[in-house]
């Protein structure tokens, strides 16, 4: 199985090469050269998630050194559930993706990538340095997955003052082989620094670099697993395909769902629920892509003005008209997020994080006929305890804290502030290496 760059189809890489490099030469993102029909065909409802993951991912690793390791890698990454929970009878369910170590959907992809890269780096002469930009949840999941893993060092870049206190604790409590940098800027600045580092000859010469953002194929492909598994489960129970409403920022999770459908998963509609960062909804509505600075919102992990994975989506659907036939998108402001958290707690007893609340609001905004025409699934991307400061005043009661999060609160935090420049990043890494 080969993968090609979105910017140069002549640039190809194997599964292992794509995971190890993270970003393709010239700044492109890796996409499959072919779409193996067998990936979804062998997934059976009722099997363990790890078994479903190994079955789905096997064709992508075909002929690769990691092929034989795929069951073990899947077993390490998918050792916690992703339950599909009914909310309003059969017409509405919730895909809970927050049962992993850092209580966010990104645990699945981060743990898969860590398990794969540890195997690929055995015997390497120098450590692999992973640069990861985060708007909240990615960095914590990557740090947890790679913490104390041999032969790998992680550098987490997060926007200073633009993540929740719980998220910041998750980003900064590790030490050892994890270095946390608070960037004086936005998430887009963090993402830009990572891309600049990959393009700078000095960085390539000094370190073996890779990325653990959803620009890395090893993060994105595993995220397709839970869309395949849950849609197969829903069809087995109801005979109908699933339609997903996905909280969206950098579009990795959304792209994973689009890929799952492209590979044959029984998925009907895909709706992207954005916060006040309207790049994608405006692109679909206006037909013109207007990149803009990100706006800080309650749903901070989605505060992205220049979503990287839009490049993968436009590789499949080259203009707004074509993409608009494949997905739809809405934008939800902070006032609506607060109101939805209150309303659904009163109606369903549900506790939403601000990101999941964007999906719930997108469903509530639909005309009744559209809501009744599909089997809708809200994608719950993070546990509300990660946003207690926002959620608890709105619902009037404490939010239970998962044991995995509670353990992190007792760890000391440590991070370094830097300016949003490549020179500042390089100087900080050099001081660490000295």
C-alpha cells in the first residue's frame, strides 16, 4: 500500500514512511493512493473495538514492516471503549469518544501512533523529535501516549492563555521526554511553527522530525475506526446508515469520517459543527476560501482559522460545490454553546463539553423533517470535566472527574514561554539539547 502527497502525486511513501515523516515533502499531506474496499468489508458488528481496528487498518499496512504488528498495535491503542449511547430513542445517539487516558477522542490516534513509532524506531541512532501543535486536547493525548517511550522526544506547542486550566495541566504535567512550550500567539501560530520547522533545512539537519498532529496519517486513519465500527453497529441494529454531527476545528476527525464513508462504511450525512471560527462554513456557502486569524471561544480545541486537513478534503472534492455535496457545516457561537449545555442537561440529563455542545446545537437547529430523516449520531469528543469552569455554572452541579484526569492534577506543571517565531523555537530546543 502506497500513500501520495496532496501536493505532488509523484511523491509516494509506504505506510511506515508516512507515519515516520508526518508531513510529505513540500508540505503536502499523505493520502491513500488507492481506497481498499476490504478495509470496511471485514469489520463485523459486536466484535471488540481492537479487533475491528486491526481488521480495518490491515489493508493500509499491507506489505509494510508494520503489517505483522498491526493486531498488537491496535490492541494497545484501542483498549478502551467508544460506546454508542442512545439519547433520544433510535433517532439520536451519542458516540462517546472520551473514555481514554486524557478523556478526549485524540487518545485513539495518539496511542496508535505511539505504538507504531516505538516499533519503527527500535535501534535508531538518535531520538525521533515529535513536534505537535495543540489547541487543547491533541497535546495532552500525544504527551500521555509518548511519555517515557524509548527513543522519542515530544515538543508540545500550545497558545498561551487560550486553553482551559484542565487542558493546560494535561499539557504541562509530564516532564521526562516531553517538553511543553506556551507560545505567545494563537493555535494557528503554533501550527505555523511546526510546518516551518519541517521546511527549514537547519531543523532537518539537527533532528529527526515527525509530527503527531492529525496531519500525520498515523493519527488520522485510526480515527476512522470508530466511525466504521459505530456505523456498522447501528446498521446491524436498525438496518439504516448512520449520520454524524462532528465538532470540527482542524478537520482531522471530520476527514476520518469522510474517509470511512469513502471506504464503504454505512454513513449517510456528515455535518461539521464549528464554533465562531467560520472558515469551512463560509467556504461552503460562498465558494471562496478565506483563511483568517482564529477566534478564541469556549470550544477552544476547535479555535482554528486555517484548518490543515481541508487540504485532504479538497484532494477528494476539489471545489466548494463538490465538497458541499459530501458534507455540510454550521457555525455556533458561545451564547448558543452555553444555552445548549443548559438545555440538554435539563432535557436529557446530559453533560456536554463545549465542543460536543456545538454538535448538539447543530442537531437542534435542523428542521424537524431533516432530524427525522436520518439516524443521527452526535460525536462527543471530550469529557465535560475537562471544562468544569464552563460547564458547572451552567448546569448548577459538579461534573464528575474521571480517575484518569484526577491523577494528572497531582502532577507538577512545567513549561517554557516562547515568542511565536521559528528562531525562538529553535533556540529553546537547542538549549534543551545542550
